[in-house]
């Protein structure tokens, strides 16, 4: 991998030759890294490469939502372990399971991480009861217009 060095006005910066960046909410991650078990936190970080850009859904490389078995396979854990961690993280309001057509899809709370800088209203409403640790436990629904 070779960095591209800018010249002129941007001469103090290099450009990375890839575009798939994931944004973590640093303030929230500080709290969660202490509150979650190591397995829960590791799971959350491990699914980040599979986030879709627009909706924070966990998807494979072809854009298809991943089921528990596929996630377990990608993360090299048993299906039982993946299922247990998913259920624990749903209870923490860090993951959400929603049915779309005939299948369930898993979404990551954008207060933890995301791609891009927008959060659609459906995603916001899915996590509306999330208590934002970095804001003293205030619920997201009390900060946004989406109820």
C-alpha cells in the first residue's frame, strides 16, 4: 500500500488509497469499552467491516444482509456464541433485529459507529430508546425530532 502525498496547499497530508472508513463515536466508545464485556465489545468492533453505508445493516460483500450463521462464520465463533452476543447487544440497544420481507436483519446503533455522516429516520427510530452514555444517559428520542 502506497500513500499518495499531496502537494501545494495540502502538502502536509497524505491520502490513503482506500475509501472504506468506519467512524466510531469516540466519546461513546470510551464508556462502552468499560461497560461491555470483552466478548461483547470485540463482537461490536468485529462486525464493523460489514456495515452498509446508508442504513448500518450488517451485510456481506454483495450487499445481502448476513444471518447469524454467516456472521458467526465470518467472525470465527460458534453460532451459539454469535447468537448469545447478538441477544446481549440487542438488550444493550447496540444492535437491533428487524424483519424486512421474510428475513431478519441486524443493524448497528449509529451512536457506536457508522459509515458516512447521515442517519436515516428509520434507523434513528429503531434506536430511539438508547441511553447515550456520553450524554449522561439521555435517551436519543429526547434529542431528535424522530419519535
